[in-house]
């Protein structure tokens, strides 16, 4: 599990919870498996670009905004570990 995977997973969980979506609902609307959503949120899987776009469409966020936020979180973690 990398910092990238953890940062993406925590952001995905936050966005999903903010929209009051279950993992099952998010998965169904994005055309993905529920266990894959769980693995993404736990940081044990890294999504493909195609999956990122599918998830962003369902969550109503721009993929670029997600990438920027993940990048910010990684940088924040790196600076707090120094």
C-alpha cells in the first residue's frame, strides 16, 4: 500500500459518505464491483484511469480535482513526516 493508494482511498470514502452513498450503490452506478470499491477505500488497490473517471462521474466531481486533492494529501503527509 502506497501513500498514493491511501490518499485516494480516504478521499474516495469521504466523497462517497458526503453523498450518502453506500459502497454497493457507488459500485452499481459506476459499473464496478462492491468489493473493488472496498479495496480502493482501504488503499489495497490502485484504480485504473477508466475507474477514476467512472467514479468521478457518479460522485459529481472533476477527475482533475480528485488528482489535485490526492496530490495535496500526499504532499501534506510527506511534510508532516519530516
